[in-house]
C-alpha cells in the first residue's frame, strides 16, 4: 500500500502507548499507527466507497493481529 509522509500531533500518553505497542510487535510506530487508524475507521463504521476491497480485508487482519497481541499480553501477566 502506498504511503504518504504527514505530520501529526498526539498527546504524550497516546504516543507512549503507540511506541510500546509497536516495539512489542516489532514494527515501526508509523506502521502501528497506520494499522490502528485503519482498524478504528472500520470499527466506527467507515465504509470506503471508492477504495479497493483489500482495504477492509487489511483492517480485519489487523483486528485479528490485535486480538492475538492482547491475548499474548494477558498470558504474560
């Protein structure tokens, strides 16, 4: 998927969560935030009208990845 460089402002707590989560998954913060934004858009009901069908599939795959990560974190205590 194509990427664009953007500037964002995040509150310190949200950025810390993102940094820790990204590190735990071995991915960049940018990648983690992309996945989180996609998941949240789908979760809150966004349906892309002109986007290719793989966008929703990616979001669903992200949901599965998140569920697995949460399960792993719970198992670690």
